[in-house]
């Protein structure tokens, strides 16, 4: 059994079959040994297939998109505001700005609201109510995005059209819907990280004569900082990647919005709106849009892991 | 000459249906070290936490009776708990340094109590770290994370953090139980120095420690204060059979 010493997953998974993994071979005969080798092979195969799929998709996206980016010139592709595939001009500048504007404006209200909610649930509400609320919030995260989009289209868009002007399909509608969609992520991860703060911190602070609010601001939130940053960045990742609901409420014009009531188009919307009929360079341009998004998200993930490391420096 | 600092009258504590303390009377003298000993679950930590009203953080806890700090009743409806905790500092079993720099740990208390001037804060930080015998070890790295200090240093940092608020009384809940013998002896030295200026109440599992550092000792058992006396008396001439059994190691 020595060859399994380093593979605790295999050994652990089979322990229920053979009382002690050490005896497995001799005890149940060579059949069990063969089965163990077989399962180990299956696990390796699954890991290999999973990782291979991701690598192939990434390679494909870049192989399809990158040549076009260089054909146009990457500066032109990213910053040009002119997107008109019929005339052969592919500039995703407006979409890039659209994604940024929409992400920032949804984070602008969802982050403070989400963190405050998390603080309330973890620190102020009685434990039982906190955990009931937590379960409800997690439920909210499971609603399909098209339902949020539909709600936006039927309720939010007409409201904006009737009371604020414009045709309702707007940055504002998108920010409202997208903000609601990322709230569960921000709330539940922030709450978990606040609950994970050792109770000694809170007691230590209160014992110095700090009030509850001072302790939250001075010790608990700083201690939970890396988790809260993770929450915000995951929320941001979801906001950048969200497509369906955004397509349904933002109007999708390929211009930079001049106000919160103007329509916009995000990079993800761009892909989903045009993929049905795109061919040749046009199709390549959509893949290139995907490649830019990909890089965007990778950078975000790097920021997450760096911020977590930074936090650990102080906590550990 | 001893002066009364804290006086506890018939303190009873309930956690939901469970009664953790059955009416504790104790006189705690100023500028003395009072040790609370007893087996696990006997109520000594619960009693310690009634003195700064920290038990109230646990939902379902009820406290009856009264404790006087000098002449002020601390279980008074009008008493400001925040003000009380400024006067009565606390050091916990696990060194609870905050996840921030050494400097910020010590400056935290004075800051929440309204001191903003950097020069004044730095002065308090230096004074407190010196009083906690930590200054010489950390003065060149005040801005590095407090979590990088050793366990013994962290515990002295927590004491410095308490001293920075200038309390009258310092409560210590098994402060040495997570420390190695050398750090423990440094902590005990520090406690003996601190009692010149502060009243100290310390919960300890270690009877030798209680005998070494305290002037008074209280022995708790099953929520009762069985015996309270001068430490030299209690350890040499216990009046109660149960105290004698405990300190001679027959149970606990």
C-alpha cells in the first residue's frame, strides 16, 4: 500500500470498503487491489479531461480572436469607438467603457449595501435571525439571471421611462438589476468572513471600553478585510460576466452612454447579440472580445489572490 | 495597609437555566494581586467576567447581586458600561492581538477614547510598552504586524494595550496558560511590577503560580467561593477540607 501513501484521496475514499487500507490487498484479495488502481485511473482521467477542456477552450478563443486583434492593431481594437461590422470596422472601445460603467455603477450601490447587510446579519441581528436571513440570501443567488432580466424589463425599465425619461433601457436599469444580482455574493461572503473573526478580537476591543460600533469599525471589519475584498471582487467578476439580464434591460446601443438614462452595450452583450449571424472577421472580432474579457477576469483573480495574501500577513 | 478596591455582594450568574455562581461575596484590595483558583467549570472565569460585565455578551446570561468599584455600584441601571470597561481592563487566555501593527494595537484604546494627536499617542504607546516590559524588544519595529511577535510578547502587548487606557483594575483570565515557562516567568515578573499601580485579579489553573504571585487567593468550586484568604494563609492553613484537598492535589 506504500504507493498510495501520498494519495490520501484514494486511500480515504476506499477506507469504507476495507476497514484498514493497509490490509486491503491481502484481506479482500486481489480484486480490491485492481479496483483501487481502476478508481485512481478514473480520478486522474476526470482531472485530465476537466483541465484539458478549459485549456482547449482558452486556446481556441485566443487562436480565433488574437489574429484579428493584430490585423486591426490592438490599440485600435480596444480603444476605437467604431463598431460596424458591415463596414469592416471593429472597435470595442464603447463596449469596454460600457462594461466598466455598468460594473462600477452597480458596485457603487451594491457594495455599501451588501457590506452593511452582512454586518447587520453577523453582528447585530440575533444569531437565529441572522442565519435565517443568510439562507434566504443564498436562495436569492440561485435565481436564474433571465428571471432578473425579465423583472427588470417588466418593472424597472417602464418605471424609469415613466418617471425619469428616456426609453427606460438604460445604464440605470442595468445597474439596478445587476446590483441586485451581485448582492447575494457580496452579502454571504462578507458575512462568512465577519463571522470567522475570532471572538477574542471583539471581546478584547469591548474590554478596552470600545462601543459595539467602534469595535466593528476598528477591529472586526479590518480583521475581515481580505474576505470582504474577495466578496467585492467576486461580485465584480459576476457583474462583468453577466449577460442575459444585461442584454434585456440596457438597450445595447454601441455608443458610450452620456448619462445614466442612456443605453449601453457591454462586451458580453456584444458577443451574445451578434454571434447568431457573425461570420469571418466579424466572428473573429467576437472571439477577440471574449479574449479581452478573459484577460480582464484573469487580472481580477490575480488581484483577489494578492489581496488575500496581504490580509493574511497581518492576521496570521 | 490594604484599601478596598472592589467589593462583590451576592453575585449570582445564570446561563439560561444553569446557575454558574451561587452568590459570591469577595473583597478585592487595591494594589494587590488576587488569584482565583479552582477546577475547570467552577465559575472562576465567570466571576472574573462579571467584574467588567463581559458576561453580558453571551445571550441568555443573567446576573444578580452587586459589585462596587470603590463606592460605585457597577450593576446600576445608569452605569455606562463603556466607562466601566475603561477603568477595568482585561487580558485573555489566548493572546488577542488585533490584526494590525504593534503601534496601532496600543494606540487603539486611547484613540477610541478620543485622543487624536499623533505626538500624544506616540507618547502613550511608548509609556505603555515600557510599562509592559516590551519596549526594548519592539521599539525598532513598531509598524510591523503584531501577529509576528512570539506568544509571550503578544501577551505583554495585550497588557500594554490595556495599560494605554489607564485602568484602575486589570483582570487576567489564565494569561499564561498558552505560554512557555520562560515567557510565563517574564509575565509573572511583570504582574508583580504592575501591582504597584494597579489592582490585579487573575484566574489561574496553576496553583504554584497563584502561590508565587498573589497576595490573596479565592478557591472556587461548583459555583461557590469556598474559601478566600491571604495567599500565605490559604495555602499553608486552609480552613475548608475541600480547599485542602484541592491544593494538595487530591482532585482538580
